[in-house]
């Protein structure tokens, strides 16, 4: 398990799947805002790749996020789009509704940065999020990510186009930020 200040990132367990399905993916609004495609129902027992981890996929690493006190499931975290040639990847996370606003997102981003830069030897990490996702923007910037641009009207979400913000972090900037 990868350990942060408040949370740990561990392998996905079978008993995590029903909780993640019910609290993240069956929520039409949350799922529509988090995914790059339209919401669709997930058949119980299906091998949906958002829930069931395929350890053979080299371009993505999925974690379950747990509280350090008690090992309670609080969400999911992903390092995706891993490019071993350019040494870059993207960060994604989702917290259960009852676990939002507690600083877990900032800690998850910090642990994913450690995993990406130290364990995987990456050079660049990137986050794309909706421009009104203040919690994710705050979590990214607290970890040293820099806003690099806005993709105007690039996300179709529940009947309207929304802007996305692109944030990036390079390993040498992360090391300097971590020293503070």
C-alpha cells in the first residue's frame, strides 16, 4: 500500500466494487461530470473496467483509496494514459460523497505524485478537470500543479458544454514544492 498523511492507496478488493458502483458510478450527475462519455447503467457482475481492475493493462494503474484510520474505503484513484517513452501520465480520482471536503483529495494527489515520480520514474503528470471543480483544482494546486490552459467548451455534461482546465506538474517542480 502507498501511504499518505490521511489515506492509503491499495489494490482494488472485490468488496470495494459494490460500494464504488453504488456511490460513484450509479450517481448519474457525478458520473457524467467525471467520465469523458455519457452515463450508462452498469449491469451487476459486469467486468466494467472502471471497477474491475485488469492488471495486464500497462497504460493504467487503478487504486482503491482507504482512510489510514480503520481502512475504510473512501474512493478511487488512477494513474492513466501512462506513456513510458515520454515518461508522462494523467491523474484521476473520485471520492465517495460522504468523504468529500475532508482533505482526502489533496492527499490522494500527493500520493499519486509520489507513485508517478518516485516509483514509476515519470517526468510529467497532468490533470484535466472541469473548470467548476474547485475541489480538484485546489487539490492539484496545493500539490504544485500549474494551470497550463483552458479547453473551452470541450466537455459535454448533462446537456451543456463546459470548459476544462489542464494542469501540469514536472518532476523537478514537484521536488522543489515537496521541500517547502
